[in-house]
């Protein structure tokens, strides 16, 4: 996300945590878990030393070199990779203990796959120590990346686990799980390490997947959401060209926002994920998102309870043994910082007056932000908003998103002065992988009243998926960077 040269604007990442049944809990930003820092870790005892004849005599994070214990471990390359077996979170013996020591340490673990397995890999660190933040990646035996995660596979921090990776292993053979400090992975920041930088590692097979044969009226996988703040992940493999998979979604709560996300990284997949949300009874399409997960998540505000179908396919109609993806669903409370437009506001004289929140940049620059949401209530609907500038040298920025969240409308935005003169306009981009849907920046807006018009394209209106979200900035300076909602 981008900010107006200024500061973040309250669209924080959701924080996730694992559960034991394939679903995961989350918490709000103010409950953010520790374990994400990179300001250096403790090292336990100082210095080397201690006579030894084997590694087992040296303790965690140390090995026996010659006859002396020194910092380090043995699994520093694929040739030295430790064996990693499939396990279960209910079995303490399924967890392997590793350590990041010394600085720059990278640990390798080998998986022997039969081929055709969906898997999950999790690391757990000391939640009380924010310097311990692992990145977990999965690579093929030729070194090519399958996927990685720094936190949850769909992005964001994780509460009881440090990182969660979901992947599909199409071929039989050896794959490697690689664990390292986040600063080592990203090659920036201060790398953490030490004898007390330990982690627990768990590999498990992920059996919650779509399968063949399936159809819209006979999905092979299902998700039930009976409470908010719980992730549910389902794997999908598009085995042949044009293959479409279906997941039944039973939403037992009403009025919550529904997110349908995917893996943040799909380096080892040939799929271009496309996800549609459809009413199971009427066939009404509520949303359509291309590159789900790779280019943001599908988002539906204040979703009514009911039965839905999540349709999963390749955006280009492709398929094959490596066309895999994951779908992660989540219900959360609606963000009340965004104010819904109120009908009837179909002309400038009926424009909704927006509420501006005054803010200041770190360097003292004054600006304000308004957060609005709207819906194409009927075909031909348009929404008008009235805003003010209190700055003699004011600059106006408008940033709107709809299709990027999978919504079914791509509105055009227009800005008018108090005399009704059109100052700027931008047509919405219907491609759901485009971010943002429409945006305009640094429109000259000296002290006075202005109107914003949101005009929906032909055919849009009357469906629950015809919604949008926008930020409107009024700044006392020329804006060089800004956030979209």
C-alpha cells in the first residue's frame, strides 16, 4: 500500500493463528503478536568452548568441531539436509527443533514425496521475543522455489505460529524445506541469530482439498463459517485444461465482511488463480477475482448468511499437474471507518457530505482523509459526494477500488468544482488484477467546495457485488505518495 508521503491509514494486515482442524484464528492489530522484529537476537552464553566428542554434547545451536563446541548446526545445504517426516500437530514427537545460529544460518530439511500431496509446513518460535522471525520456503531438488511465507501463506502475521506455508507437490521425489531469519531471506535489516533463537518445525499433509469429479451442484469440498475470525484453507488442483473446481461455502453468520484469499506466492504453480463467489440457489455472481492472492484478496462487505459456491479456475483456461492453488476464507467485522453512501444521492444537489479526518505528516504537512463506500443500487445509479478544501494551495487525491477486491462494478470517478466544471475524471479498470480500480492525484483544489461523482458502467447495478470503496485526500502540499483503500 502507498501513503500520501505521510503515514499508514488503518488498513492493517489481519493477524492469523493456526488451529488443529484446518481452520485458523486471527486477532486485531492491537493484539499483534511479538516475533516479527529484526533488531538482533540474544546469543545465550558468550563465546565458544567446551570439550566434546560429538554434537550431542554441545547443546542446541552448537556443534562439535574437532574437540570443541562451537556455534552452528549441520543442515546448512541440501547435501546436509535433515530428514523431515510427515507428522500431526497432536503428536509432540512430530515436531523437530532447530536453531538459527550463527548469523546468516540457513537450515535445510528434506521431504520425500510420493507426488500429488498437498502439504502445510509451520514454524513456531518464542512469541515473547520479537527478534525471532522466520521465513519458510519450499524448493525443488533443482533449487527452484515452490512457495514461501513470512507469516501466513496469504500474508499477515501469525499468532501462535511464526510462519505457515501451504503447497502442492505434484511429482514424486525430494523437496526441501528451508528455514531462515527474515532479514537473511530479504537481504535487508539486521539479521538475528543466537543459541536461543530456536524454532519448532512441523510438516503435515493437508487433506482439505477439492477433488474429481465435482460440479456446481456437487462440490467435493466444503467450508462452514459459524463464527468470525477463523481462516479455513482448501487446496485445489486443476488437472486438465478448462478444469473448474467447486467449494461449498455455508455462511452461518450475517453482516460480516467475507474475505476469500489465496497464497501470496505461487512460484511453483502454473495456475493464474481465478475465484468467483456465486449464490448456490440463484446462481447470482457476487464477485470475480483474477490472480486471487497474487494480486490482493477478494473482499465482500457485510455478507448475508446463506449457501454459496466458490468457483476456482485458471484465468486463462489452463490446467495440468502443476496448476494448483489454495483458497483461504475468513469472516471479520466490517470496518466502520468507511461510511456508506446514503440514497438518494443521484445528483450534485443531493450529494452526501463526507466527513474529513484531519491528519499531519511527520514533517508537519496538514491534510485530511475521507473514507467512503457505496453500492450501485440499480442500473444507471450514480453517487455524488460533497467535500471541502480548507487549504489555499490544496491538492485533491481520489483513489477507488472495487474490481481489485472482486466486486462486479468498475466505476468512473469525476471531480467538479462548485460551479459544476469538470476538473478531472478517470474510468475504472475492469481487470480485477489492476490496482487500484481508478485513481486521480494532485488535482488543484484551493479553498472551497467540490463534488465527487461515482458513475457505474452500463449493466452494473442491483447486485450485492456492485460495491466500491474509496479514499479522498485533501492536502496542503503536493502529494508524492498515497494509500488506496
